[in-house]
């Protein structure tokens, strides 16, 4: 019997599948575009990547014939541990595949990539919760709390053009009650990034379904939190005849890490328990 499409399914269009996996990851991860990508430093042979940070000098108006004050700058470092060995594995019975009217391998690859994207957001949001300073005011998200968060971050020398407010679906209704909120549908037919709701007081507003508590929300500078992929999300497989002729074992994984930067100075969260 000639070798057919189902027999070669695992070997066909490998590059196309990989490109599809990367597109799905990037398009579905809500938080990823709003934090710093340090992947270029995560080279082979490293378990963590480190970034120096330091204080700044103070300008002094030196009086005539008076020696300037000697100033010191203390260096420290931020570190991202590459400790996430994120993996999904699955098998498909070829008999069931034959009965399917869709490309099962491509469909499952997309689902796995979207699950990786959700996992990425879950881990980063857990980092926000652990490392952010809480606002003074507690309660549901409101105009006053948003302005308080924004003021605190600007006073910490955050970049006002790189601020993001991240909320869950439960906080969206409260946001829509703020008159100044610019909803995403006001942007017309132009493409809107995944999870983006609009902007408020110059702060980009995004929604993640991984925030399930309506009283949880975060505001941060892009340089306040970072991630690094040491091994980008990829997919591979092998024949698994124990499940039938033409069956394959599929694996999709990646190695990465994430952590606060700038010692957490540019991260804020709600003051709710």
C-alpha cells in the first residue's frame, strides 16, 4: 500500500507549523508585549541572566572656588532565572484522525501554543502580585485609584509613554463607568492587539482572562518587569506505533524565565486582600 498523507503528516510543513506556533504564542499572550524582552541575553550555557542597575548623580551648583561634593553610585543587579521548562505533550490515535475533517495536528498545535501563552501570562501576573507595591487606597478599581497608581509610578521616574494598566474581565465594567476611558472600539477597523481595551490618562489598558479576581489589577512600566526565552517555543514529534500505525507523539516546549526589574520600583497593584 502506498504511503499516504496520514503517514507523512508529522513530517510535512514543519517550518510552517513552527511559524504558526510562534504566531499563536505572540498573538495570544496579553502581557508579553507590555514588559521587557531580555531574550537576547539568554544564551546557551546560562541558568540566569543579570542586568546592572545603579543610582544617579545629583547636579550641584558649585560655588566659586569651592570643591564639588564627591558622589558615589552604587551598582546592583536584576536577575531573571531561566527556570520555566514549559512543556505540553500529546498523542493522537490515527484511526480517530482519519475520521476528522480538520487538520488535527495543526489544530492541536494551535491549542498547545495558546495554552503556553496563557501559562506565560499566569506566571508573569503571579510575579506582579508578589513584587508590586500596593496602593494606599483599597477597593474596586476607580478613577482615583488609577490616578494614584499613575502618580506613584511617575514619581518613581517611570516612563509615562510605557505604562500599562492590567485588569481582569471582572474589572472591565468598572472601567467602562469612567467617562474618560477610551474603549477599543473607538479605534475603528484598525487592528487592536490581543487583550487591549483602550487607554486612560495616557496609560495603555489591557485585559487578561488570567486575572479572575475583580479586585485585582496592576499598573507597571515596561521596564519594571522582564522575561527571557532561552529556548523559544518549538514543536517536535516521533512515531508512536504503540497507538497504531501512523501515530505520533508530539511535544511542544520552551525554556524561559521572568522577574521584576529595577528592584520592583516600577510596579503597582491593588490594596485588596
